[in-house]
C-alpha cells in the first residue's frame, strides 16, 4: 500500500469519455490498495476559451478577476471526475483550491504556493476516499482565487504530494516518458527508466516539454519522486518491469541521484530554437566593457544566456557574442543601440537562425573528455560552433539551425545512447 | 443616492458583447450616484452544457459534485462583468457565494439561503465599489458549494437586497414588466406600473414566467421592492415617468399594498395549461371518502389543486373532480387505481385538454360581485366551467382549453383592463 498523487493534464480530460478513462486509471491504483489524490487541469481548450473572453472584455484586466474566471475550468473537471469515480464505485470528492486550502502569495495569475495544509486530505485518504483536487489554483491572502500560471497543474501536483507525504507523484501526459532526445528527430532515441532531478531540470529548461521547470525544482527540494507516464495507455494494460511502490508500468522516474545506481555519463541531448545570437562588434577590450553591455540588458529584464568574447585584435578592439531569448531580440537590440555611445561599439549583428544543443548528464562530474567528444563529433561533421557554455552537468553549443538533425543524430551515437 | 441591487439573467449575459451592455446599465446607476450590487446568472446555454456533462458522467450523481460543476457558470460571468465595468472606469469586484458568504442549508442543488452577512459588501459599496455577485450559489454547512435550483438567481438577488438593506431590487429580464395578461394573446394587455407582492405571487404561481415564486415570497417577507424591467433597452435610453429613488424607467414595481394608492379590483388575469383534470366516478357519498381519495395522492407527493364534488344522486353515489399537475397525471391515475377497492369508485376519467384561468386582485377583498362577473362573462360566451376555486385575492376556473383566447379577451374587457 502506498500513497500516490496522480496528475492528468487537459488533453487527458478533454471530454467526459476521457474523464471516464482517467477514472479507470485511478480505480486501478485504488484497487491495488493505494491511497490516491488526483490533480486535474481544465478540459483542453476550455482555458483558452475563458482567456479569450477575458481579453474580449478588456485588453488590460484585473488579474484577480482573470483568476476567478480561468479557475472555473478546473472546477468543472474535479466535479465530473468525482462523479465518474463514484459511478465506478470508488469513493471520491472534489477539492477546490480554497477548500484544501492551497495557500499562495498574492501574485494573481502567476501565484506561488506558500503552504498546503494536508490534514483534511490525509484524513479522507485514510478513510479510503479519493481526493480529486483542482490543479493550477489556490487562495491568496485576500481570500480570493489565485492561479499559478500556465502549466501550473504540475506544480500543484508536486506540492500536494509533498503536503500529504506521497510516495510518488505520477504525471500522466501525452508522451510515455522522458527520452534521451527528441524521438521525432532521432529514431533511435530511447525512453529513460530513470533520470535525476538535476538532469530533468536542465532538460526542461532546455526545451523538453514534458514537465514544467518549476514543478521539477519543487520536487527536488521536497524529494518528491515523479513518474512521467502516458495517460493514453489502456488503464488495464499489463504493467511492465521497472521498480516503484505497487506500480510497475512504463514511463520515466525522476528522482534523486542516489536512486540511480548506474549513472550514464550523458543521459540526454536537448535542443532549443528559442535563442537568438547578438554580436557587438569592435568594442574596446578594457575592464568594464562587459558591464556596459550587459548592465542595460539586465535593467530591461532581458536574460543573457551564452557569452563569448573574441581574442583581442591589435587595435585593442574585440567582438562580444551572446544569446538572448528570440522573443526579446528586438527589445535587446533597441536597448543596445540606445547605449551605443556609452558602450562604444561599431556595429551590431544578430541571427535567429541558430539552435542551442546541450548534452546533459550528472556523470560528467566524474568523467573527463565529455565536452571534447562533443566538439570532435561536431567537427567531424563539419559543423561550426559559434558559442560554448558549460555547467557542472551540461555542455551547450550554439550552431547554425540547419545542422540540428545531423548534429543530434551524430551526438546521440557518439555518446552510445542509441537504442539497440 | 440610493442602494440598489440589479439582477441580470442568462440571456442578458449570453456573450461578452451583452455583458458590456449590462456594464453600461450598471454604470448608468453608478453615475446617478447609487451604490450598486449586481447579481448575475451564467451565460445562457452554459448551465445546460454543464448539466449535460454531469448527466453524461453518471445518470445518478452526487448533488455536491453537481453543484461544484454547475456553479462554475456564474463564476465566469462575475469575473467578466467586473472586468467590463473596470474597463468603463467603474470600480468593481466579483464575489462568489463562499466569499460573501451566502450561507445555505445543506440541500445540495435545491438549497435555501439561511444567512447572508452583508458587512463586507456594505463596506465596499460605501467605498464606491460595485459588488458583482454570483447568483444561484452559496456555501453549505459542509464548506462546499451549494446551488439554489433553477432560476435561483432571482432569489439570490432578493436575499442580497435584504442583507444590504437596498432600496430596490431591479430584476432585468427579457420582458419590460408585468402585464395584465399575456400580451401574445390579448393585444390590449397593459403593462402594470405597480403590483402587490400578493398579486405577483399568484401571477407567478399561475404561470406568469417573469419572476420565480420563491423570490417574490422572500421579497414580501423582507419588504424588498422589486422592479421588473427589460435588459434589452439601451442603457442610455431616456428614463420615463413613474416613481422610485433615482430611477424612473419603465417596468413594473412589485411592492407592498400600502405603496399602491388606487387599487384595481382585478389587476391581472393568468392562465396555465399545466393542469390535468381527474374525475373519480360514483363513489359513496359518506364521511371519509375524500380522505380515501386524497390520502394516497398526498402520500405520493402529488399536489391536488382544484376540487369539486357533485351533489349526491339518489343512490348515495357522487363524482369527485379535481386537478393535478399534468406531469403527475399518469402517476396519479396509477395511485388511484391501486386504491380502487378501498375508495370504492366505479370509473376514473381524466382530461388534459383543459386550462385554468384566474383573475387576481387584492381589491377583491373589499368588492362584492367580482366572481359573479367572471361567471356571467364566461356564460355569455357559452363557455362551460368545470371546476371553481377561490382564495381571498383570486378566483380560478377550469375550462376547456379551446376557449382560452376567447375567455381571456372577454374577461380582460369585462374587468376594464384593456389599454386605451
């Protein structure tokens, strides 16, 4: 017997038929003797419809009213799922954010959870009642409904798991786990059985859409074990090998490093096309110039990611290249041009036709030559690297976008990630 | 300056465009210096959609979950209306049932309001903020959302008006007031400027769809003055004659008799086709026979309305005729047949092709001959009366349905109700 949180997103509860399928998944866990809390999103499309109405009412709107309108979506699904469960003979009741209560700060529409009192939930779970909890919503200090921002239901699920001391939090999604890389590009991509929080965080922030970065952070802080699995499997499909309390299905377990006995040197390869490259040409190579470039960008809340500075030429001038989110490019160029006199550059160049490739693995900490293998593999294919950045468990390179598929496949083979 | 409640139904808030029109109505009252609380229903069609999903999830369902799902409809409209008001420069905030709080008993989906603490609302109203309140919903003793049953938003509005001591409760609807009779049948029907609670109650329970019976009862008990008016008038249309604090538009005021200086003898004529006639033939004319007939019907929760017993014949046998709601006819016949041996009747006859016509007016109390005029008028047209029932302010007759229009027009003229 275990205590579990099961989380289902919008496509899994898109209509009553699918809600009944979710109920069958829940029933399977209950029948196996588990205590279950379910966290659900709104029916897919509903949140967009509600947001559309809010924008139609006023372009600029009170975030408190926005939250009141948008949170109604999850209210519908918790009620319907509770009814579907009861119809299958499973005791269940719905819980809205304010009923649990899930307390948040007052940052309406981007609220952060501050406290969840799990007492009521635990009492009901121990009586054998399934708790069906509205994701994405909470209650602020002003006694009004708050929402956690898009994708916040993952965060709700992890926070609930921590509050009720669940043994695992299962995130049901439209993919069946975390892969070594994008299987749409690399046919030999493999599903990982396990991945560490740190690696998953890097994957998530580098473009893997499986989990919200915030929910992984929260899971890491509270030691909540996350299982990513597919909600489109038949609820009664035979459950495979693997480990984990009472649950042996496929999917990927996101957990602490200590649970992963055999660390791969590289666990996965991520890529993102959301970065743009800026080169500030011919600035004076002297102390303080970096501060003059990046100060105004920081003031404008533009995140600078990878940075490289060329070796100084004879005239003591150099080029500084860095990346910003593609959506901030126009703003970044504007900020820099306004500071041109102060920075003292000659020309500004930008390029959005780039991709950032990253190899990720906690094993890098104890292995030498991991980055070198990446550079050599790319060089062998004639792929030029514009910028490099590294962290303890990651090496990222910026290359021309047209080489994305070639580079991903070559690296996937080089690090021996290919499926047999 | 006055404190007002304005209530808008589902068709008035059917889409964002109409919600903006409602906001303009509210702004007009705010600009006139009034403190305004608005009570709204769900966008028309939304409640049906939600109820449809609930029924799809399970034919028999937990009323608490039904309430959770269905109450989401009003949550959407209060948020959108608040945003629309703010966009027009009117300070506003939304209030859900549990936020006010509107306390109800625990009869989920048919809950009755037990207490509204108006303190928070009054404080905000006095600061000049419009309170946009979700109709139809409250919070039960179990801290869960309750709903008041279909049409409950009228009741919410009246209860809020009583709680905040409003000078008037304006019910905006798709008709522009209460008429002497159905204007679709009688072209000369007149809109009434005023009608007493008692008369309105009779009208409502006799088929006039303008107001919910419960809301009129509540208004009578708490002395809340109700103004029935059209939401489809342009919000800035010139306001007509009449009386009432800061509001001089058309419509009908439902109020205490003391506010109505010149009482008409008959204020209105209502009709309903929802009754069916049953005749129990040849029962023994002896003490206890009525109890034998009506006891089993009462046990089956079937409301019996009009009753007439024929004069006994020589064989000491008589016929008893009465009406029941048409929707209960089959069940009533079934109940009676099962009790046939005990009652001792020979035959059972029924007829759904009947209509109940009622003349209503508090003036009847002090005028003689009012009923007689009704009987004479119908006799002059050759219309046979099957059953008669009377109360202090009403005379009802059951006639063949085919005479409905003829009878309505004749009576409307006879009581001098025709528009000039």
